[in-house]
C-alpha cells in the first residue's frame, strides 16, 4: 500500500512539473554576435621587391542574395612571386559606409579569414597577424604564388564568437567568395 502511495505521489509530482511553465518576461532577446553584412571585399597584393600593388575586388550592393554582384575580379598573379596580402571588408549599404575591417581587428578573437586555393599548388598563405589568444586572424599575411596555372581562391570570413580555436570549423560565414585565380 505504501508503495502504491509513493508511486502515485511521484506520478502526480511529475505531471505537475510537466505542466508548470516559466513566466515570459516580455523582453525580446537579441543576439550580440550576429554575422556582418559584407557588400565589398578587396584583396591587395603588394609584390615583394617591386612594391607594386594589385587590387582585386568583389562588390554586391545588397549583400548575399538578391541582385547579382556588380564586380567580381579575376585575381592575376606572377608565377613564383611573393606578395604581402591585406584584405578589406566593407558594408556599403549604409551612408557613410561601415568599415568592417576595423570591426574584425577590434573583435579579432571572434574572426578568422581563411584562404583556400584550388589546386593548392597555386598559392600558399602565411598568417602574419594573431589575436590575443595567439590564433591567426588573416587581415595581413604573405601569399606566395606557385607555378603558372589557373584555378580558384576561396576567401572566407569566419565568425566564431566564443568558439575560435585557430581552425575554420567552428562558426559561420560572414563572407564566402570564390575568386578565379590565374598565375602567369
């Protein structure tokens, strides 16, 4: 009899807990770590020895989706040349335009720029900047072109708030572009 009473009490308590709800405060929660709106990306390759700067850009006034990009340059580099590479991100949907590069530098522990050439022999990239946790950022680095050939260079701005570990795996893309790459 005592066992039945205990089981009944447990079942009643479980049902009561199931139907109990938390009261809504009425305040809407907005996330702090939203992805950035990127409307233009510019890659600046400064050739070692000559100082010649070649810039290649992507522009899409309304951001991802909607209208097609208005500019998507083909990257053309000299075979076996070394370059200082810097990258700029802008949100030109606002007036004045918002320099996202500054925000990336300020929040470097939340961002990683990933450069992926295909085929891999076309280009190697070495990070020259690090965040406070000694993880790479990618705003500045060295790019070394390989032998002559053609392919692509994927450029990703990874947003990794709270998860950055030096690899592209955690987080989401603020930008994911695939430039045509020609090494001559």
